[in-house]
C-alpha cells in the first residue's frame, strides 16, 4: 500500500489518451469499486487531459454497458428482458435456502461460475442450493453479478464479432488490483484482446500480498499465465 500503483496507472492512462486523441477510441480502466474508479478519473483529470474518452468502472459495470446491454438479443436467456437482482434480495434468498437445505446460516458459500457454466464452489454440498437459487431468480427474469460475468463471456465466445468490435474500440484496458481477478474476468478480457491480434493492450497493476478475494475466486496469475491465456501477448514489467 502506498507504493504508487494508482499514480502509475493514472500516468499510463494519460499517456494513452494523448496518444489516441481524436481517434474516437476509448481507454478503459477496470477497478474493484466505483470509488476507486472515481479516484483514477480525478487523477487523470489533474493532467489537464480530456477524459471524455476514458471509461472507468467495475468489471460488472463494463460488462453491462459494453457487452450485455447492446448485445442481449444474441442470448436466449437475455433477449426477452432482464433485471439485476438486488444484493440484499440475493443474500436473503441464499439465507432462506440455507435453512431449507440444512446448511448453517453462517456458512460462506462461494458461488462463482466456471467457464463451462458450472459452479466453482468451496463445497459440493452447496451445489443443490446454488442450482435452486439460480432457478428462482432466473424464473423471475433476474440475473446476479455472477450471471453478468458468465453471460458476457458466453456472448463473446458464441459471437466473435462482438469481441472484434470491442477490440477495435479499446486500444488499452487497464486493470487495477489485478490479484483479485476471477477466472471469468480474465477470460472476458482475453476474448477481447485476442480478437484484434493483440492490438488491444493490457496494463495491469496489483500486489499479490494484498489479495483479499481469493475465497470468492480471485486469482493472482503470473505474467506467463496471462500471456498464454491472452493469445501469447508479449509481457513486460
């Protein structure tokens, strides 16, 4: 903490915004909180930069704005309309289902999807609960944060033209606190980067020792692992 990671990413963004000025391309900065996104935007603005071509926000906001909202019609589960399940409603439902399935209300349930759409959970005994939870919210035409990631990934994989369009729009995607990135999040970014023969660059900052979301799927991948997943991109310090 305090080593200057945010300062570095702000300088990188400012440099790229100047480089791509007047090209109608958009520099993306992905953060874990809206507060962090606002901080990056403020720091870049201090360089007297035009930040109209800078998009900052969480990966979920990015997926909703750039993938799901414009391309929902490509997915049978989304094309007839959907709403985002409220976080408190989601937790209340999970608590109710814990009681029904004989699981302690204090049990921490990891419920992220894997790339195949199965549940990457910390205990296979939780799977029936998770399946019922998903069935309930989906019947109500609702999706949660994990659905946002999985449907975004599916849209990109099943419709490569989406990845191609995004890759030509985004010359640079910055990732803050990368050590807490989930597998699906890596996969979403990889589809975009690979679509344009690596002309979309990725700039990541983070600190493995500050990982706090390992229990819910965060993975601090090595540069080599990221390079391989993203199509053999060249890596540098």
